[in-house]
C-alpha cells in the first residue's frame, strides 16, 4: 500500500511534500492535505489496523500510543516510521524488515537527514535476512531467528547456492545451521533457511476466454511436476494480444508476480530455441510459439527451457530458467492502465483520496493545462501531455495510446470525470477505435461536480429531484436542448446549467430562462456560482425574473430552483433549500 504521511503541523506537511506521497493532515492545522482527520490517535490506529504503512511527522510517542493496543504479530504489522520535526531523523519504529528500514533510509536521503535503524541484523551484519532483495521469497521465515542469532554471535553458517547479497556473511562448512538458495521445491527445516530466487519465467498461451481454473491447474501441474518452487516464479509472460486475458492476469495475481507481455516479433525471434514451433500458431498470431517463446524471452539469452510446452484443452504453458534473478518490471510491457480522474473543482480539500492516489501512481498525465496546474504538486516530475481546451478527442486518444504501450496513465478532468467530462469519450473511443485500446485496464475516479459544489455553498437546493442540462450546442442539437428544457420546466425540477454561455454562444441561456420563467414565475431563486473551489470564487443569488444572463460565462454554473425551493436568511447570509416533504411526513 501507499504510505500515509501523517502531519500534525504545517511544518511537517512541508517536509512530507518534499518526500512526496499521500498527505494526511490534522484539521485546522494542515492545509491542502489529501486526507483530513480530527482525532490523531484514532486515525493512525485505523490505518495501522488496515495494514497501511505510516510515516508520522511527529513525536514517536504519539505513534506508539496510537498503535500499542494493536500490537500482536510482528510478521503482520505494517511499517511505522517517525520523522523528527526538523527532518534530521527518520526512525523505523515497527516493521523494520517489512519496509520500514528502507522507507527510513529513503526519507533520510530526500531530507538530508539520518535513518536511525536499530535492528540488529542491519547494524551488525549489514543486511536483513528477513528482507531479501525484491522478488526473492523465504520458504521458512521461522528459521531466520536462529540463523541470525548465530551470525550476530560471531558464528558461521553453511551457504548453498548463489546469492551475492549474502556474500558478506561468515561461512563455516561444518556449521550445523545452513542457508540454501534454490529454485527447487524445498520447505526448509529448523536448521536450514531456504531462499527462492526469482529465476523462473512462466510462459502461458491461452484461447480467448479460457477458464481461470484451467490455466491455474495447468501451471500448477507443470511447476509441481518439475519439482520447482512456485515462489521462484518471477513473472507470468505471454503475447501482447493476451494482455487482457483474465485467466493469465489471475494466475499472475495468484502467484504474486507481474504479468508481462511481448509482441509477436519478439517472440518469433525465439524460434531457434523453442522445442515446439507451430505454423498454425504463426498464421494466427504472427509467432510460431507463445508459451515457450515468452518464457525464454523473459529469462534471457542464456536461459534454458526446463519445462517444455504442456497443454490443456484451451491453454499451454512452459517454464524457462534464468542464470540470474529476473527483473520482471524491465521485460516487455505491462498491461496498460488508464485512470480517468475527476479532480473536482481543483481544491485539495475537495479532491478524493482515490483521485490523489491515481495521480501519484501515474507514469504519465494527460489533460488540459489549467487542470494539470491545479494538481501540479501531485504530478511533479511526471511527463505532462497537454492539449488545447477544445481538443478533447486528441486528449483522450493520447491517453489511450500511452496506456496501450503498457504505461499507467491518468487522464485528468475537472469536476466528475463522468459528468460532461472525458470518461464517456474515452469509452466511446475504445468502442470504436484501435483494438489495443480495448485491452487496457480502465478505472474512473469520481470527483465533486460543479452542481454539488454549488449546492454545498448554497445550502441544500438539491434536496429533492433535480437535473443537469448542458447548454452547449457544439455537441447537442439546439432542438434537443429545448426539448429537455421544456421537460425540466414541466417536471418542476431544480436545474443545473452546465456550459451556459461563451463568447460565441449567447442565445441559449436567455432562451432557457424564458422557458423556465413561463413555467415557474419570476420569484424562483437562481444561483450564479463562479470559480467554485478556486481563487476568485463567487456565489450570487438572484431571481429568475431578473436580467442576469449577461453575467454568466463558461466558468459559471447556473442553478435554477424549483417552485418549492426556499430562501433562508441565516446570520446575514442567504441560503437555499428545496424541501423533500419530511415535515409533511412528521405531521401525518
């Protein structure tokens, strides 16, 4: 999980922003936080219980008191790091070998401070036996304790297999305790600590829609039949046309490894090394082998095939052994991800944590320049792909093309991504555009829309039925707009007008006012809300019968009340609300 940067002061938030991440700020003390909380101990405890890594820019005692009642199993506790007020010390309090030590070192490097790592293995051995390099797995973690104790006491251990990261350990060929590094199935013993390095590449071929259970059973049988350790599988690999194949993705998730994909040309270059080439497969997808070729391509030029292609009814698999650990994240490409992110009006307080997390996780961000500027802090250092205000199609296609390359892309929208924004255009282009666009993973992160922001400022004008109508005739014929206006007037809905007017579009707003005025009369309240959540925000309440259309531009949301909408004067401020009928219900 992404660490939560818990800040109790503005000074702490300044340090947190230098590190980068999701900032949790104490209400009234920290401005611009992604998440705001009021009860520090309860907030920290809740995240800790959920397994969330936490970095607290506060006294260590605060964090300790927050999590103390929850301490039970150190193997499951998430990293907990305290950072001093001046940033000079980063102290891993819990979960040192589950990421806290590494987090403290990274924080210290960014702030120019010191990581106060106190775990014995780090200090005396220069490494942590329970924190092997990325991709390595420990078969029997319980054996770490006696092995580490012996090494700390100055004794040696027997080491079998290649592991450069263990080179500094004291070795004794006659020692009773041993460390074994192997890709073969070995659960270890109380005297033999076993590490499984990520040296196996599992290649998979599958028909479209092959059952997840079938593919998982085929892979499991191949691994077990060869006496291999499943935890030495570094990656699940296949042809790029299969990057959205759920059975392959589910297998990678089950094994806890990345799924990576190669194009047909890359796999075809492995033909001289595969054991079973197929002209039928070549004709269908452009390469004579998928499972074997993908495994060999992932494991590298010096790899060897240790499980030749095996078949089930609708899938194939093969396994290659690399001479050294495989860095799966450098292979081929991942399945592309597109997050269509609604950032709300732009203010951090009105932006969801999901939206902030998506922006931070992105490799690339795409959007209109003004919207990207509103989230500049979250996307600092990332490639920005900007298009003009009217080039929505170019913006969406750029985002889809980047995601199709295997990148994680955030397409930024103001307000809510699915309300008069780019989510619908993205799905339309996927429906009608390039085939590779339909293979990416898509998520829509909602945001506060303009009518919600306006309603919050006004009181409760949307307390009963309401509708939203765009007055832009660039995409909707005028006749359709007028028909919807007439329906809204007849239904007596509260109406939110989006895109009400521009320099070129000046006639539809007066026409909309006329239609509603004829049905509702002149006294119905109208709110003109401009720049909501941004500098220069202004909200003015007028009457439907007043002459206000000339004040409206593209930065204004117009909210027209129903005949039931009421004004309420509170401490010199006019508020609006639309009753739903609760009082009538109580009377009955």
